C-alpha cells in the first residue's frame, strides 16, 4: 500500500501540492518524493515491500519517461530477466519493469500484467500522461479536473477534496491516454465455459488457489497473515506455511468480550503450527478511534456504495448535502426493514403460506403474488371460503402486488445504478458515466434529481407502499378470520 498523485500541469507550487498529497501519508510512511514530470508533477509516498533500499524509491526514470505505481506485479522475475537483455535495472523493485515494458509494448502492456495496480506514466517522447488501474480495481485511484482544466490523479478521494470540483473513481480495467478511457480488460464477458468433469474442475480450482497464494508470497519485507479462523484465511495460511516450509506469523483481532473469531483463529494457528499473535480491543477503544479509522479508510473496490455512504468528494464537506444523504439513507433502511417485516409476516399466515417461503427476490415476489391473485382458491389450501372471502383474497394480493411494484418503481426512479459497475458520478444534477468503451459519454437525457427531491419522492413512494401493502396484509388477516 503506497500513495500516488499526478498533476498534468504546473499550476501549483510544491508547498501547495504537499498539503493535498500528505493527506494520505499513512499509506506510505517510509519515504516521500515530489518530482516535476514534463509539464506536470508526480508524487509518491512509499511503503517498502520489494527492493527495500532507496534505489527502489519512485518515481522511476527511463530516458526522460517517469512513472509512479501503487501495486504489486506478480511473477515479474521472468519478465525482468527478459527485459534485462535490453535494459539496466538499478533496484529489486517489481515496479521498475513498468517503463521498459511500456517502451517495448506500449499501451498493450496493461493486458499483459498479472498484477494489482494503480499507476501514472509520463511519456516524455509524446509529452503526455497515461494512467491505468488493474482489472478488478483492487488498488484505489481517483481523478478530477483542477480549476485550470488540467487532470489530476490520486490514490484517494480526499487528496482531491478542495482541489477538484468533481471527484470520480478511475474505472477498473481501463487506461487513460490521449484524452479518453480505453477498456483493456473486461471481466464481465465470458468467452468459454469449463466442460470437464467435476473432479477435473475441482482439481483446477485447487491448483489455481495454490498458485494465487504462492505468487503473493514474493516479498523482501517480512510476511504476516491475518487469520480469522474462517475458511478463506485458514486456507491461505495453511497453503503459505506449506509453500514457505516454515512457521508463518499470524495475527487475529477481536473484542475483549465474546471474541468468537479469536477462538477459531487460535485453533487454526495451532493446527498449522503458526507463530500466533492475538490483539484485543475494548468497546471504548473502538469508539475512541472510530473517527480516525474512518478518516483513513479508502472508498475503493467497485465504488458502488449505498446512498447514505456515497458522499465521496467535495459534497461530503457540504453540510446540507451530507444531512440529506443521511436522511435518504435512513429512508432506504426504513423501506428495507418494512419489506423484511412484510415478507416474514406473510409466512406466518397459514392460510396463504403455500409457496410464500420460496420468495427469494422482488421479481419472484411479484410473480408469486400475481399467481395467488389469479388462483385464490389454491392459495388457501383446504379452506372452503365464501365468495366474499375469495374476492377478498384476490383483492389483498392485488394490493400487495401494487405495494411491491411501487417499491421497485421507487428504486428505479430514486436510486439509479450503473449496472456495468464502472463509474457513476453526480455533478450539477447530472448523472455521468465516464467509462464507456474507448470514449467518454454523458447521459444528457437523464437529469439527476436534487437530494431534497430524492428524499421527498422516496418518502412519497414509501408511504404509498406502506398503504397498499398494509391494506393487503389486513385483507389476509380478514380472510383468515372469515374463513
């Protein structure tokens, strides 16, 4: 974990840049550097893992080209050995091979990497900047535009707060070059399916798991493992101990009371013979450090977060917007709680219990409700209801159907989501998708309601849903009593 930042223009002094960049110094406490790169500036906070000496400090240089990278390049040694025939390396850092790779393969190098990374390259021959992020988005990277229109890249959103009006997550599996985003890796497309036997497929999963752990054990710094006692961490620690052929160091963290994870972690550590360390926290320690922990937490991954937490960027520091976001989040949670109570209540009604427990999604709920409304006699097994009772059953199912439909309509209208899991940002009341293939696009036809409008609309939908669903539930109860 390191921190990088890149300015594509010389609009700010080093002192000004340092203020923004040092907000993420905790990511790289070992060494820091800010250097001019052609028309811009590259910045790096280092946490040394590979090539621990000063020679491994970034930015790296190659005939005028420069790069900074927060990442880990797996299985880099064969690549480095091949490149060493043409280039001279001065460190043991895996990231030093980036510039030689770029010189040899250009932008095609990104699809060659088996790595997790966020990087910025300055190409001196073309006097331009290139940025890229790994296919899954493991390493965080954000960007925005400074007041002069120049682009700025940073490891965390808070580096850009107060500098850029809009802060946008850099799309995973893309690189930025020549003024546009290009997708070099698409994990959403399946080109072929495994067709072997179950035993062969399971064997392949086992081999890939071992290889995945093995390639992550290449480090010059001492290795440590977080162990919770669950399946994932226990497997990783056991595989690592076997590959390394020695006792690994494991760490487990838990509360001072009822720390169930510590119990299972201790058992797993004893089984694999690890040098185990347990860290206990009290409730008060958690509360006292919560603000600091949140301040240092990266909003990364796929950046799809709930409305109450999606306060990335400058809008987070706008009090009125923050209050509205929290209000909207509360309303969403209330809606979710109501829906949960609604579905669980249906299961309790013996007269309409048939098939209700099979509901697993809103779509299934709508289909099942429609079937019940269409065939009320089958819904009340073994009960000979009067005509008015049958009519009531049909009516209450229709009311519930309306309620569920309103719930889904509210989500479609109020909480638009970029289903391609790429990049969704809101600026000046307009939804923007920055990550289409090979170009940047803006959905001009889809204006985003203001936060206040979203809250009012969602309250309206929630009230409608509560009314119709409550009426439907009342109908269910009435039928039970009448029958």
